[in-house]
C-alpha cells in the first residue's frame, strides 16, 4: 500500500484485496466493506457454494500457489491480504479429543494463514501492503474444551508479531483482529456443540457468553469489517504488530 501523507484517509480506492473465506460470515462482511471503501476485492473458499472468485483449500500448497498465480494474472498484484479462513474444530476435553480432528483444525487455521502469507508477501513487498490476520478472543484467553482452536488462534498472534518484525522495514504492515462472539450461524453452531458436550442448555450457554462481556452483547460481523477497513487504510499507516480485540471487552472466557 502506497504511503499517504494524509493520516485521516480511510479510503481503499485503487487498492487490491484478497479475503480468504470471504464468501460468508465475517469474511463476506469484510469483503463487502472493503469494496464499499473503494477496493477491488477477490475472495476464495474451499467450495463453490458461496460463489468465490477462486476455489482454494488454503491448507494445500498447490491450491494456494495456483490461486496467487491467478491473482497476479487477474489483478496484476495485491495490496491487502486478509487471512480470514478458519474452522471451529472439535469440542471436547483434552483427554477425549480426537487427535486427527485436532490436527485438521490447526492445519487449516494456522497452516492456511502461513501458506497464504508466504505466497502473498512477494506481491505485498512491491506495494508496501498490509496483512490482517483474523484471530479471536480465544487467541488471547484460554478457552476450555476448544484446545485445537485455541492453539491455532494463539499461533496466529505469534505469527502476526513475528511477521510485523520481519516485514516492517520494507513497509509491509501486519496486524491481527480478535473478534469476540459474533452473532450468526457459525456462533449458533458453536453454542449447540458446546451444549451437547457439557449437558447445559443452548440458552444457558448463550447467556454465559453474553455475561462474559462488559457490554453484555454479541458483536456483529460489520464491526469486525470496520476494523479491517481501518487497519488496511492509510489512516493506520504506522500501526503494525498490533492485536485489536473487537469484542465489547471480554472479561473472561468462562461463564
């Protein structure tokens, strides 16, 4: 992203962005908000159900390589990478956790973030671009029964800090956003699985999540999108290596 002297410029006009997992949920909200801010946005997904620009399993090197070749062909480069792809993984106590399900969650959430960033950096070095990694509040707290998800999301924070140090001298910024409980179908599924694992009603689980937050409510995907637009705009040109929670101030991850 070209450095701007205007620190109040929130526009993404003329910038090119990739949002992984951008066909639904938080990813779609980010893609829509960046488009509204003036960016040319492409999205990828693992299947065709959300009509992505590119079909890509971000945990497979061959898929990622092919996607970035297509991006170079179609866009001529990249200014913004949003690593949003993520799966919730299994819900279980550690001694009851399926090891293969653990590995699969980490493979997608952490490995996919690494592979897309590795492929994007040569483009971003040319444009002094920006990387936004979507972690979660579970990336800064412990989260009972969700150890593979937590392991991957804490890892994303570590990658964010490390890559900001590696790439900062070349003008590439790297930040992370940690959404809290975001209302929508994905969170509904998390609540259902946690209720099944603990024997507590879904209504009680939902109330517990709300009680953990100072503002006593879930956030909306549009709130995460607004933070992503800011962090990829010239207005944040000296913000890098930072972790931004957008969660209404989570006080604890336990009900």
